[in-house]
C-alpha cells in the first residue's frame, strides 16, 4: 500500500503538471537559480554484512535479501534541492532513506557478532539507511546548450542493522554513522527547448588506519519542462556504500547498493 501511494502521488503530480503547458519561450535551464526535486526511487537493493565477535571471531558474510528475507525492491522517497549561489557556483542538498525489515527462518547457521543463529531459527531483522549529502559544484565550461562541472561533497551515511531471535532471547545490533567525502563531475545538455539531460558521477575511496570505505553515486535523467517553473524527470540512479573495519572489538563489513529508476517532479526558479 505504501509503494502504491508513492507512485500515485508522483503520477498525480505529473497529471497536474500536464495542464500547465505554457509558451515555447522557455528560459535556459542553465540559468535556473533554484531547483526543488521530489519523487520516487524504485530501488533494487543488494546488501551484504558481516559482524565479527568482540573477541575477533570472524562472523558469517550474510546476504540480507537471501538469508534474512529483506525485500530486494522498494519504492522510496528521494528529495533534492539545488541552489545557484553565483554565476558558475552551485550547492546541492540530497536526502534519501530506506528502511527494510523481515522475519524469516534461517536455512543455514549464521554467526553475527557474539551470537550464533541456528538453522530454522526465526530471525526478525531490520536494516535502516539514511543518506544526507551536501555538494558544491563549479561549472568550468558553460555554453548556451551545454555545461560541464566538477564537484566536491560530503555524504553523511547512517546504517543500522538488527537481528533477533525472540524464542532464544538473543539480539545483535550494529550501527555505522560517519561523513564520507566525494569528488565528481556533472553535465547538463539541452536537447530541445523543453527537454534536457542531466548526468553526474561521484566517487571516493578512503583507507584510514583500520577503516576502509567506498562511496559511489551515479545519476542520470531526462527532464521535460512544461513551463519555466515546472517539469518532470525520468532517470536512473545508483547509490553504493561499502564499509570495512579491522579496528579491535569493532571488526566487520557492510555493503549496500541501491539502483533503479527515478521519477520526479521539479520546481525551478
């Protein structure tokens, strides 16, 4: 029902926008000062995690979708705000969250943290993800129909994983929160007065002491503008985060990738 409601709202906004078609004299999207985008991210998820014991005993590498029964497809909300602060300078804010939970009997034994989960144990699990990003970009090439820029951003990623067996009164929880910088490139290409394409890629790999992390963000979309202020976009996005720690009493691995179609409405000024 929740997924149906999100898609219904998105298509409702699209239908409303279709009534707002204006004259062909549209401003160049390069000249927009403020962009507000909100829509639905149809995410296919792939999640792996491993939590070692405090004593250093290696945990089981768990596939959350197969082993724990977490859904591998979700319709999640996606919000983005972009502000042009000067002629070639932009600041972008992104927010994405995805919460999943399941209850499933195990088909194999799993060691997770200090506990061992046996075959046929009914495990209630949850994995929650929050991603808030702030990105500065500079357009070093800017023409009438085309722009190309570079960016530097910080993503605050919060991951929470829980696994519990009520019948045996065992429960393990692991949380990871931290800022991760990214560098990237982006481009905008105006195809017609009403249609333009936006592409961007952001990446960073860090290795600090006993911690290693990788963040990959890809996004591409075609935007159709009904008038100067209102448009709709359809595209693709990939959000991938990998974290591995070898720190004493805090060793483990967490990898989550979400990719799929984007459908959004944009208001611009």
